[in-house]
């Protein structure tokens, strides 16, 4: 079911290649990334909420290095193309 707060994020093949790498660990970034990838609705398409995307934006641009910024930046880039905007 599609809700008002859902965004269909379509990843390019290059973005998908970045995001599909194995996720090691169980911290907040890893859990969010797993949640986003579990929300795949079709090949390279993620059904994400605004809350998830806002959190992904924080991990991509506001926190220190943890190794997942490139994955979150790929998702954010695709979300921006879909019309999402950070708060």
C-alpha cells in the first residue's frame, strides 16, 4: 500500500551496485540500510518513507565517517530525482 509519506526511489545500475554490497555490522546505519533494501518493490526500486530518507540524508552528509556514506548518498541522489527534498 502506498502512503502519502512514501517515495519510490529508482536506483540507476551504478547506484544499485554501490548499495548492493554486503552490509557488515549492526549499528544504526547498517539497520537503516537493511530496512531500505528490504523495501525493494521491483528491481532497483525502493519504497522509502520520508522518515527513512531524512535519516539516510543525515547518515550521508551530517555524521562522521562510518563507511556507508556512499551508499546513502546514492539513495539520496535517486530520491532527489523522485521529487523528495530534505527537511
